[in-house]
């Protein structure tokens, strides 16, 4: 009787685990969360025990075994930022502050009370100040509750704060860096170490290790995090995989290399290029390196191409794709991530 009762309890527990959300694959697979709808991921934000998923028009919060919607935007969301108890959303129709306690949103107008322009960049610098990129107007920094214009420029595509206390702004006329209270512009006509192969900078992607990947219309450059030796090395390629392959996200996996989420799926670049902190002479922008070691990666259970990657403080790898979030333990990830079409022995 005892044995039958134990078997029944085990069966019920197993059924609940398999039917619940998230699900875990057998043999050490990932934890999977189903997310209603098929919206692409915009950002994964973490603070303390709170985890937020921002998709094209929805904000989700992880509660126990699932992601639940906590805010729905009427306008498409381009970027997001989490500071203390406030969630910042950059939308097609302006900037929103959403309380993480009440879920109530209020609009903010950095460029002026009558301006509801698209927000293309949101970031927080080393001092805790929030920076906002307003399309058609420029870059604004919040100082003691007031907005100050820091860069007047019409076309803003992205922004990023790096570990060296710098703020980077991607534009159609080059890459701007705010560091030590001054702006430096990287462009095609630049001199010394301030030259990049293309003026149209579309994206700035962090890889979680302090590096910044600069995506341009005609190339991709790696700005490795600064080292004690001085300037960071600059490596450049024309494209990843094949021409026209869009790169959505990148994550550095210690001991393995750089994992890219692209339209071709996941691509792994083994850690043979300059690793984080490595110092060498910068490569000239016209001497494009060949990254022929890219390995296509197939993750079991994935039905659509991932559009966002994140490695958290516990070294877990988060893979986000429309309708699903999967969380892999780093030690288990290499066994599951294998070259597409190759059987691991």
C-alpha cells in the first residue's frame, strides 16, 4: 500500500512537472518558459530576484514558473532599461517610465514638452545617470532630475555604456564616444585609432564580458574592453556567415568563444580571436580579417532562430526566441550546442 501510494505521488508530481511551465528536458536539458504570442525579444533585464522580458509591445515579469504580462504598450518598443524600481521603455512614440510596483506608466519628454519622437537608445552610465537617444533631436542625459542635451544629431541608431565609463552612440555619420567629459568621433575618415570602415553604425552589441561589437552597414568591428596595456584591439570583418546575415545578439562563453544570434541561426566563433582583455596592435580597417572558424550551432528543442542571448551572474545562458525562453546551465550548454548536422560522440 505504501509502495503504491509512493508510486502514485511520484507519477502525479512528474505529471505536474511535465505539464507546468517552465519545462525541463531530460538528461540535464534547459529550463524552458513559454511566452504567449510571437513577439521578438527587445531586452532581458534583471535586478535582484526580478527578471523582466521586454518584447516588441509587451513587458513580462517572471513569477515562479512562468512569465506573466505586466504592461502592454500601444506603440512598438525599441529599447528598455531597468533602474531601481523603474522600468524605462523607448517606444516609437516617445519615452515611458513604468513603475515596477504598480505597473503604471507615465510619459517623459527629454527633447521638450511637445516632442513625442521615437526613442532609439536607452542606457545608464557609470555614475547612474540615464541617457536617452531621441530620433531627430539628439542625445540627452538626466542630471538631478532635469534633461540636458549632450549631443545634437538627427539620426541615432543605438547607444551603449561600457565598463570603462564611456558612453557610445551609433549614428549615420559615425560612432561617437563620450569619455572624460568630451566627445570623440570614429568614422571612415578618422585618424590614428579613431577610424572605422563605415560611417553608418546600426547597432552596438555587448557580449557580457566588456567587449562591444559595432555593427555597420558594411562591416562588423570588435572593440575589446580596454586593458592595462592601453588601447583596445580592433578586429573587423565584412559579415558573419554570408553577406546580408543580420546579427541580433552576441554572448561570450568562457572557454568556448563568441555565440552570435543571427538570421542564419546560432553561430559560434571559437575563442581564438583576441579574448577579453587581450592586447595587440589594432588592425587597419581595410585589412579585414577572415573569421572562417564560425560553427553553426543547433539547440535541441528550438524551432525558430533566437533573437537575443544573455549570460547572467550565475553563468547561465538565456536563449530568447519568439514564444519561448530557454535557460541553460553553462556546463550543460556545450553538450547540447553542437555543430548543426554533426553527431557528437
